[in-house]
C-alpha cells in the first residue's frame, strides 16, 4: 500500500492550517475593532467560503491562478512557476475553504473576552504585554486551539476545490479524499475501504481532541458571571 | 488637594458633559442607569478617553485635550473596583493579588507582601480558589484587596453592590465602609442607589442624561434639592406644580389646589413644590391641614404607603397604625411649612 496520499494530505492540511491560524486570528483581531457596517461587510466576505460549494471556490481560484489567468500568468512569466496542478496548489484551495472556521472561532473568542479584565489590568498598573500574555491569551487560548483543530480536520477532508485546482496525479497530487474517489471509480473497493478507515480514525482523534479542549476550557470559560450567592 | 473634572464625550444619541470640582474625600455620583456616571468614572481612571476637556487631581494633570495630555491608566495609580470585580479568571485569589504586586514591586508602592494582604483582608481560606469558585462577596473582597495592594492614590467604586442580592448587600456595604475607614485618600462611588450614596459620601453629584443636574454637600442636596429633577433623584415622591400666591404662600395645582404656607420665601422663579412622603404628619393641629379623603393603602411588610385623595403619598411605619381598627388613615393631615421644598423646573 502506497502511503503517499496520507503524507500528502497531512502536509497540505498542516501548511494550510498554519496559514489560516495566522491570517484568521489577525483578521479576527482586526475586525472586532471596526465600525459596524464595515465589520458586517468584511464578515460576509470572510465567511463566504464556508457556505459556497467547494467546487465554486475551486472555479474562482482557477479563474485567478490558472496559467492563462492574471495571477497565474504573471507567476508563469516572472518565475516560471505553474500555480495549478501541483501538490501545493491544494494548499491554496484548502486554506481558502478552512479560513472561515479559524476566523469565526477566533472572532467569537475575542468578542467574548471581557474587556473589563484588560481595563482592570491597566488600572492596576500592569504593562500591555503582561496583560496580553498573562490575561488575554490564557483567556482566549482554548478557543484558538479549538478553531485550529477544527480547521485542520476540515482541511484533511477537503475534496471539491482541491480536485479542481490540483487534480489527481498518483504520487504527486493525490490526497486521501481524491484517492478514495479514484479507487471507488476504478472498482478497487478493498483499498478504498482501507483509506476510508484511516480517514475515519484521524477524524475521530481530531474530534476527541476538540472535546477534551472544551471540557478543560469550561473551567475558565464561565467567569463573566458575578459568582454564586454567599451562603 | 482637589479633584477637578470637566469633560465632554459624544456618542450616537448621547452626549456626556460633566464638570465638578471638589476637595471632598468621599464623593458620590448618583443617577439612573445609562446617565453617564460610569463613563465619567472610567474617564477619571483613564480607561475611557473623553473627546475634550480636562481632568486634574491634586497637583497632577491627568487629561488635557488642549495640551495633548493623557496620562495612561497604569500611571494614574487609581484603584478601580469594577461592577463585575474583573478578577483574572485564570489566576487564583493569591495570584490575582500577586499580579498587582508584580508591578507595585517595581515602583516601590506596594502595601505589603501577598501574605500580609491576604491576612489583612481575611482571604486565607480562599487564597487558592479560582474566582469562579467564590461568592459575590468573596470576589468583591478579593478585588478590593487586589486594588489596595498597590496603595492607590484614589479609589473608584463602580456600582459596588449592584451584582449582589439585597440580603447580602447590607452586609457588604458595612464591610466596605469599614475597609474604607482606614483609607484617608479620595474615594468616588458611582451608584443608582440613593441609600448607598447617602451612607458613604459627603459630596454628591446628581447626573441625568449625561449632564450634572446638581452638585454639592450630600445632606444639603437631600434636604434642599433645587430642581424637580434633583428632587426626584433624591427620592422625593410628592412634587406639584404651584401658583405663587405671596412670599410665603403657594397653591399646589396637582394636589387639588390646596394652599400651603412655606417657611422658605417663594421667589418668582419657583415653579414646583415638593414634600417627602414621610414628612406629612397626622392630625388637625397647626397649619397646612387638609382632609385625607378617600385614601388608598399599599401594605408593605414594615410600612404603609398611603395615597391620599388629593394625590399625595404618605409613608408611615406600620406599627404605629396597625391597631386592627378600620380608621388607619386619620381624618386630617398636615404638612409642616419647614418641610416644603421649593424648586425650579429644569427642563423635563
């Protein structure tokens, strides 16, 4: 059994998750401070990939990155690099598809952050970095990790946009999801089933991690109330 | 040695315009929720920035829009007690106090070691607890200990008891008064509860819709509110439009037009008169006597609220009249002339 699809899936999911962790958190951090109307519009744009069919995302990316399209053609002439039909083409499509998951989780976490905690730190004379690392980040940490794990899980399952922009070339662009489809199409049911089981196992582990995170974050996630009544 | 505040801030549909200057060390800001009292307090602390104006305390200027001065909250050295206490949720009681000492250690401004502070505020039993494991009272005590750790030059209390139920509130109020007794610097308390303010403050600022409607000595403002708004905020239940008859005589238009003698001189600009519900006395002796008429009684556990036929509210401890017979309300009542509050209608 050739394990290239597993390796390829993991590296595509890993790299695209890394990208959206940075861009998603940055976008969320930036957007919660914006005035309401701009916030609403940007929020729509950032969330769109979540509701669009992945094939539509793939189509739009091809229109942009294809060899005869603006960005694709420029890269071709400037660097001699083709942006489609390579393993890292799938990083583009996957990153776009999973971006909303990270962005929305991060935004929710920032919005839930109790601003009076930051203000309390300020009146106590604490420095900005101290407040960020000792108060804000611990408060938001579990939400961020949950978003990151969710994005990674979704990245592993990406099929539609990936198959359009990276295609299926065994040993080069094949991922678990494209391999399963290819094997089923060619009546290789036994091997397809093996990949399905591998995929199920990975997804189960990822979801288990999310649940464990949520269980632990429950302790510090419920602090906004003023507490129980004195007995 | 005084606090001088003169600030403005514009919000959509709401404008804050506050100014006061006082050397008092126990200052209260009283107003309904949404009147701008919390923003005022936050501006003094430096966690809210006014659009224009100036704030100075003792010899230092904290904010001056014209001169471009805006001292950071961290350097104003004020202790702020937040409405929700704002304890750091990821730290124990001890760690919360140590976080405040972490900086205080550097500026040599600390009030003692964490062990001493924990001891002083009776937090030993709960020092290893997380904030969400504490009761409201314990959270407040922890928050107070934390802000005192830095030996603040001023303490700001933002609705300190609003998150507690009534039963707990009275005890916590006494506890806070006791803790503040040892503190000889300036304290500002913001509240919508006139009892709290009256109990704790010498100087009072009354606020409504972003403006200061009255300011001055607390006792004076409660006994002689100059406007109808101030009278209402200090809890005066009976207010009537009046017609001036002479220097010491008015006709109360909203109380079936009864004519009343006043101690105070009725000047031309007086438009309203008021009397507090507990200042009306039973009996037909003296002046300003009127008939109770058909009265309606609201029976509360320890007092009666009586609505007299002419519209006046009368409040009495129930033990005085709960004799079992039907004539709970006397036939005649009167208003002592010295209890009549004369005022102007300001706006509303």
